[in-house]
C-alpha cells in the first residue's frame, strides 16, 4: 500500500513538472511571436500635439 502511494505521488510530481515546463515554454514562445515590434512608449511630442494657433 505504501509503495502504491509513493508511485502515485511520483507520477503526480512528474505530471506537474511537465505541465509547468510546457506552460512556461508556451508563454515564452507566444511572447516571442507577438513582440516583434519594440515596446516603446511614444514621446510626449508625438502623442500630444497641440493645434496650430489661429491668426
């Protein structure tokens, strides 16, 4: 009975490790595909242009 519990616990630990590695690798690969453009904030000059003063 004790060896069965140990065997089940070992399989659960292995399954959790495999799922964790799979989730981390999927997250890394998904982030690589979407981050081709650099993530930069627009400067204050380009984001908030004031209208030209009227004469």
